[in-house]
C-alpha cells in the first residue's frame, strides 16, 4: 500500500503494522485526546473519572520548561507575558474534567522553575530581597502571598488553580437562541463562555458591568472583539470593558 514510502516511514519510528484500535477494560482505562478515562472504586461504588493524562501533563511541563530555558535571564514582565497564555491554555483545556490536583501540581512545578529563574536573574541578592520585590497577593483578591508580580507593571503570573473547574453542560435540543423566552438562559451561558476565555481581571470587570459594554449597553458576548479602555467617569479615569467597534 505504501510502496516506496515504507522504508522512509519505518526509519522515523512509524510502525505500519501497528493496530491503532484495541479493546480494554474500563477499570484499566485508556487515554484519548489528552485525557485519561478510567473507572475507580469509591465509597459510593464504581465511578468513571476523566483526568488529564500523564502524557498531556508531561507535554505541558516540557512546554513550560522550554519557555524558562528560552527566557533565561529575561525580565519578569517578559516571562509573565509568555507564560500566561501557556498556563491559561492548558488550564482551560483541562478545566472540564477532574483536574484540581493537576492544577495544584502544575502550580508547584511552575513555582520551582520561578525560584531558579529569579535566583539566576539576581545572583547577588538574597532570597528575602527577591521575595519582597517579586511576590504579592493576587490583584483579584485572596491571601496567597506567593503570586509572581512585575514590580514595574504590576502584571501577575496566572496560577492554574485560579481557573474554576466547570463541568460542561450540553444545550438542550429544544433551547433555541431565537426563542425570546430563553434570553436569560443564553445570557447565562454567554457569561460562562466569556469567563472561560478571559483573565481574572477581565472577569472581575465584566461582573461589575453586568457583562455588558459600557458604551453600547449590549452584551459583551455578541461576537465583537472586546478590549479594556480607561474611560472618564465622575471620579476620574477607570478601566472598562468595551467592544472595539464602539470606540470612536
């Protein structure tokens, strides 16, 4: 079937005779699309748990490790700018399954890499000095004093444990977005989508605004791009979420 391609593929470790389909017992589990599906014995009987797979977790660790290697010696603000999308991306992908322990594990892994990065960045400074300069409480609230914060811009490194675990809920077949009686239902789903795609700071602003653009008063989730703008209010300038087309 493959003809002259066979030697080429075999040299690259591709086994043409390997069967991609296998039968396994659910108690032994299997991996699929970065997730591990397996039935476990619990106090309430046997239950199926879906978790991030070991391979998926290892890929995330390798990506983070490579990022720290590439950014070695670079300022904290640049490191945060590169790391945040990686952490958010994996967190958003895993958040619909049993991921609480994985999130905590990944946060500890990132922190261990941060310590090495900061000590290399400031080789002549003590850990006490580094801690005072770079670690703060989260801007969105909380008592965790170990949030990496750029002392110049005040931007912070996202922690995966900040991402809320949310089970995916299917839309009922009869719930049409064109049904005016279901307006509140669809607005609630739109808010969940917004929260899943944005940072905690943006989520906080959106909640204050009722998930509506302050300029056009329409829902933020109307398909238009959303940005943060400092707008004039009675008390001065303050950050607000607005649709990009609404900006004049």
